[in-house]
């Protein structure tokens, strides 16, 4: 029994410590978007229009922090609130699909809770 528990713990530790393979952790807004995470980035695809997602991302970033850089043509937003830094990247994959990448760090450490919260708010706020 101890061997089995030890092997299971070693397997779980091996899988979680690599950080290479993304882990699908949820579906947002009734299946409108599915996202996956890595060590410091949350990434998901949405079928909502790019322009709508851009406006929602900019609005949510402004609510959370001070937007320092923004470029709608490249889909890049950088926001800073002292201890927390947020990077949002929107990439238009097709006419109807946009990829959203959000990285968040608090005190230089990854903070996926903020990234997940932003992702859900952006997708739900987009029309």
C-alpha cells in the first residue's frame, strides 16, 4: 500500500512540476470559451468578435490596474498596479475566433487567479 501511494505521489509530482504541458482547467461562460494554463499564462480561444474582446479587455485592465501600454493593431495590453503586473494579448486566429493570452504576476510571482478572473470577465463582457 505504501508503495502504491508513493508511486502515485511521485507521478503527480512529476506531472505538476514539469510545467511544459498545458492543463485544461475550465470552460467559461457556458462553453463560449475554453482555456488552459501553464506555469504563468492562461490562454483560451473565444468565438466572440475581436473588437468586442479588445474593448472588454481594455475596460477590465483599466478597472484592475493602470494601463501603461496598449496597441489594438497587435492586440497588446500591459497594465501595472504597483505589486501586480498584467499582460493581455489578443490574437485573431480566424474571422470568428480570437485567442486570449493573459499573464499576471504579483510580487514577481505568477498569479493565475488574477489571470483567470480577468479571462472570465473579458469573455462575459464581450458581446
